[in-house]
């Protein structure tokens, strides 16, 4: 799984940190931070949800494996 944050798009809404706090946090300015480059299998669903919930689509996720809902 590859996770990327476009900091130019991030407005600090915090949805990512709320949905997947083991993977995302926010810096002092509110911008998203990636805590884990390779999340555990149990976190994959939350990472996808966080990316989909970002109001600015600042998080992109790529995964070679089939996504399970």
C-alpha cells in the first residue's frame, strides 16, 4: 500500500486523523502527517475510508491487492 499526502491541497480538516489515528496525525499547523508508511492489515480499511473522507482529496492510496469492504 502506497499512501501519499498532497500538502498543497490539505486544509487541515482532520478527518484522516480522526478515522485512522494509527496512520495519520496533524502537525502544529493542522496539516496531515503520515505516521506509518506501511499500515497493518487491520488498518487498511480505515486508510481507504480516511482518503475517501478527505474533503480536498489530498490523500491518495494505491494498493496492488484487491480492496475489501
